[in-house]
C-alpha cells in the first residue's frame, strides 16, 4: 500500500504548476522533464545558431552578387562606348580628316590592291 501512495505523489510533482517566478529564477530547469530533454534543447539551440549563420552568409553572398552584377553592367557599357568610339575613329573618312588636320603628306591610294600569290 505504501508503494501505491508514492506513485501519485511523484505524478503530482511532474504535473505541478510553475509560476513566472520559478521560470525567472531558473527553478523550472531543474524539473525532471527539462533534465530529460536537455540534449533536445542543446540540439535545437545548435540548429538555431546554424540557421542564423547560414542566413547571414547567404545575405552577404547576395550583396556581393548584386555588387558584381552592377560592376559587370558598368563594364559592358564602358566597353560598348569604347568600341563605338574606336569604330568612329577608324572610318576611312575620319582617318583622312585626321591626316589632313595633322598636315601629314599622305594620300589615299587610287590603285587597286595587289594580291601576291604563291607559285
């Protein structure tokens, strides 16, 4: 009979109500339920830290990708501008105008090109 009386006492200890004061003082962490689940709490904390770190790393990578895409776009525009300027300067009429402006004694050839063939 004494054993039957002890079981309800232990069950009441497990199901006793905890107050806010017990929570703030840390007494709730000494309860058997929390002691049994300690590894689960540690695992959950580890997963939370991993999740936060992973998110931070992803945000840094996204910021780097955005910055590099902007640099790539600027480089493309600069290359387009440079190539169009080069095309304009290399036109035959522009070259002839620059030669005359610098006073060089060069003239356009009026004879067709000669092709050299190997016998």
